[in-house]
C-alpha cells in the first residue's frame, strides 16, 4: 500500500514538473538514461572523439554499475532517487533535451509526451532475443487492461530503436509494436569491442589479471538467464562438482548470474580455484573475450558471442517449463546455434566429444549481426549529431 502511494506521488511530481519544464525551449542537448550502461558507455567513448558544441547529460539508475565520471564533457547524475531536488533537475534535462537515449524499459515514458522535434532512441540491452518479452510476455495474460495500455504508451515513445540486424528489427516489431520507420540500423554500440583488436587485447589482459585466470586452462562461462523463481547458488542447476571432476585440469568456470538473481550465499565458490562468481567486476561482453566455451540457456548473450565464432552449449534443463511459463519467440532447438543439453552429464559429453556445428554458428552470426562491423558507435553518434 505504501509503495503504491509513493509511486503515485512520484508520478504526479514527475508529470507536473515535466509539463512545466516543457514550456521552456528545447536545447541542443543529448540526454542518456542508463540502466545497463554498456551501450551508453560506448557512445560516450565515441562522443569524446568529436568536437562537440552540445551539452551531454547522463542520468544513471541505481541498477547501473558503470561509472561515467571519466567522461568529463558529460554531466552525470543519479536517476530515480527520492532526492526531490535531484529528480527535478533530471526531469528538467529530459524535458528540454532534443535527443534522449535509454537502454531499458522506464515507466515514466507512460505518462509523458515529448514535443515535436524531440526524439527518444531506445538502445535496449540485447542484440537479439530468444525469450518472450514486451507485448508478447506471457505474464501479460494476468495483467489488467490498464497495465497493458501503460506498457503500450511506453513503447509508443520509442521513436527509434537501434538494431543489429533485420532479424533483430522483426523482434521489436512484435514485442514493442513498432514499424519499420522506428528502426535505426546502426548496429548495437557495445558490439564494437569485438572488432577492435587493440581494445580487445587490453580488456583480455585486464580480465585475466583481475580474475587470476590460468593461461594454460580454457575458460567456460556459465551465464543463465533470469527466472521468476528464486535462484540459489547452493542449488545451481549446473552441477559444478561434476564439471570439476571431468575438467579441473584443463578448464576453469566463470559463473555470471543475471543481475535479478537472488543468491543464498555469494561466497559458495569463494575459495574454489575451478569455479568463481563474476558479477560486478566486468561486463558480460568483456568476459566473453576470454571465454572459450559459453554455456547459457535463453539469454541474448549468444547473439553477440557468435561474432567470435566460439562454441556454445545451451543448458535447457527446464525447457518445457520455461516455454510454458516464460515463453520463447522461436522453435528453441531450431534457433540456438549449438547443441542443447538437459543435464550436466549431457554438457560433459558434448565438451568431451566437441559436438559443435561451426557452419550453423556462422549462419547464426551472419543473420543476427548484419549491421555490426565495429562502427556501430560511430554510426549511432553520426545519426544523433546530424539530427
């Protein structure tokens, strides 16, 4: 009850100030709203190479672990706090910016109307999708008509959405109710790291050094997706002990959990040289650079990892249950570019037999990364500045 009241007050406060600030002129100003932050970081990096005559604002949500303060030309402020003065400043920047870029679903978009000449660009936080979300989310069936209309109002404020491929665009047509005129075919900015040999080399050295990775061993990254049921590290679906028994002399395992996972004990693998948690040290794309084998399930990680042409195993131990309750966009076994495993024993056998179809992997890469060639950040910034 109290939470709902606070949300109502915040909405009223936001609406009132947004309306008042919308009476002011629109400025040649770029305003980022960051939740994941990786795409924002790459665009700021590109903007830092330009001769700018425009103000750049970054509003950083509490979920974002990336620091933007090193970009001195950009003013960075915390977003969605209970600091009324700070939120008033944030609302002012949103209401008076010509270009707004965000990387997640933000509820305030359901109750604001941008003026003519303002463009809101959705960067999103994935280069593709396997699981259902947005308008196709199965949970929508239990939501009220008011909730569904609120979601649609948010999506209607995505004037443009950045895509890495036509396949990616088709997903957004279905999940956000967008059309071709909403598509910005510049590529996903954060994918640039896979094409920059110099930056890749530096990141790989940094990751290996910080994590203390043994150069003689291959790296397995296990990155499961979000599930609505609580996930405890004490009952991780992947049997780490079985992997250890088979591969401790040749491999190490990095476990990258979805940020919405709830852990019973974050120190389970603290002293284990074979497997360790890597949640906040590095972004997942940085971890992918040192990964020799990816084990995942329904995440969007494979779309960008395929650029590296390295093997993947899809550990879908709960495939039937997941399809029924969360839903997938495609025939799962047909779309994933790697063997499907249902038990850890399956995973072990696939690794031992090296049962990977690299032509299928390359076909998947080409379909989902059409507009990614290492210039996505530059292309996106060119579009923003040329507006």
